[in-house]
């Protein structure tokens, strides 16, 4: 049993190490430390799960010990209504399914009193609406049918004087008759019902004259001044008003806020887009350089094989290729990434850098495996001799030639796919030109 556990543990650890190596390029010691951290974290999680399971199991055991053979049924709380529970009855071979109805929990006298106090307190705030008190009513009341959080249905009994209506509005004609300092007393009887529960409460309502808010407002005088200026200059297209009037500053809101916001958004978008576009363009240019270098690879392999097979040294072959490319570049003013790097390699070797180091650096400049493989072959040729190097170069040349053929086929297929849609458009145009005279002739018949 112990051997099985050890082998199982070793398999898990080896799997973890394999997964970590695929994610991190680190030393064996660092990978081992990451493995230990991971296993330590997993052990903590498993330990917490075991403790939680033990606590839950202990709870079930204690619960079963206290309940013994009794069945625990739970009612709904006050306001949630009754609920039904399905029970199974069994005696000997006889069975029966019944529905057992449980009414909601009933409130004690003390609990009922607390509920009513909280309910009517909340309802009073709702009824006041925009007023400060029920004894200072200037604007309409709010008379809801229900209150959130309570199951009661609410009804209202209003006084017969007609000052307050069932929708909460006030008789403004009667209110307008009230003079400053006068109040009119009326009442509202609120009844809350829910099942067997019923409670009524009478609220005293005092209606006061409606204040002219604009006259008490600090800006009332300036509003009157602006209105006067507008009336006096009805025949003028422009109205001139002061920026400060009796210590009050006046500013004009910009009418074209949407246009300014649009310009600001456009500016921010352009500011983000331009650097992003340049970065993407740089990436695209780098990709094009690599693709161009891949297309030129067979030519470079062929030239190196040709010159080195003719007896030239590696440095002389690179120098000859660089000179020919430089002449060609002066004629057609076109640069090729791979040949530019070869010119740089020739300059490095002319400045005293060893052939091995310059060739290795040249191969690492490219992201493709082809150039890196070629640089390794050339480095091997510096140590193994010319004959074996010539064989390796010839094999690489043949492989590059086959890759060039495959690439040409692929580019041809992509070109034909890109030309398919224009060809379909041209075909539709030709068919329209051919069929149009026939269609017009048939319409004549």
C-alpha cells in the first residue's frame, strides 16, 4: 500500500514538473521550487476541505442526536403566507400521500405592536411626499395601496369636507382662500388589513397656504430683472445683460456642447489611433522583411554554394555577394533585408570580428529556422573542412529549391483565390451585356 502511494505521488510530481516546464523557461532548481509551492498550496486547500467536511459531519451527527425520531417542519415567517408540505404515511403494507398545510407564523401581542409601529412610521413618511410634516401640508400627499416590506392592504377614509381627495391631491381653490398664518384642520383614517390582522390609525392633517417659492428664492429678483430686459428689447436681435448683478454672477451655457464633446472624442481617438497605427505598421513592415528574406533564402544559399564551391573562402563569397547586391541596389534603388544583413556581416568581418561570431550573429537576426540552420552549417564548415561543408551546402540548396517551388504554388493558389471575386463581377457584367438585348426584345412582344 505504501509503495502504491509513493508511486502515485511520484507520478503527480513528474506531471506537475512537466506542466511547469512548458510554461516557464527556468532552471531545474527554480522549477523544483515552483513545484513545492504548488504542492504546498494544494495541501492547504485539501486540509481546509477536510476540516470543513469534519465540521459538517459533526453538525449532522449532533442534529440527528437532538432530533431523534422527530420530524422538523418550518413555517413561513409573518407576511410570507402559508405553505404546503408533502408527507408520506405508512402502516404495514398500506401507504398514503397527504398534503399538510402550515399557516404562517403568528405574531405575539408584543411583536404585533412593534410591526404596527414600524409600519405606520414608514407610511407617514411616504404620505408626506414633498411636505415637511402632515401638519404643514402645502402640496399633494401620497396615498399608496401597499408599503414595501409589509403584507398589509391599505385603505383610506377621508373627511367629508373635500379638502383632500383619494389620489392625494388638495383642493387648490379652497387652499387659495387661506390667508397667511391660517391653517385648515382635517383628518385621514388609515386602515391596514392582512388576514386576521387589522389596525386603524387616524392622522391629523393641517393644510396651510401654498407659499410663492419664487419670491423667497435668492434668484427671484434677478429673474424678474432678466424678464424685464427681455420685454424691453423685443425689437432688438441681441440682448446685452451684465455678467454680475447685485453680487450674483451670470454666465451663459455653451449651446454647442455636443459638438465640442464630439471634437474632444475625435481628438482622443486620433491620439490613440496614430501611435497604434504606427506600431501595427512597424509590425507589418517587420513581417514583410521576414517574408522577403524567406523568398531570398534560396538565392543566398545558391550563391554561397556556387562561390564556395568555386574555391572562394566564406569571407570572399560574402564580399562578392555584397558587392553585386550593392551594384544592383544602385540601379533599381530597392533594398532587400537578407542582403542588407549580409552586407553588415561583411563589414563586421572586415572590422576584425571572427567568421564564426559574425555568421552566428547573422543567423540570429532572422526569426525563421532556415537562416539559423544555414548559419550552423556554415559554422560547422569552418571546423570540418571544405568537402563536407560543400555536401551540406548542396543538400541545403536542394531543400531550399523545393521550398521555393512549394511557396510559389501556395502564392499562386492565394492569388487565384483573390482574383475569384473580380472574375465573378466581370462574368456578371458580360452576362448582363449579352442578355439585355434579348430581354428588351422579348418585352417588345
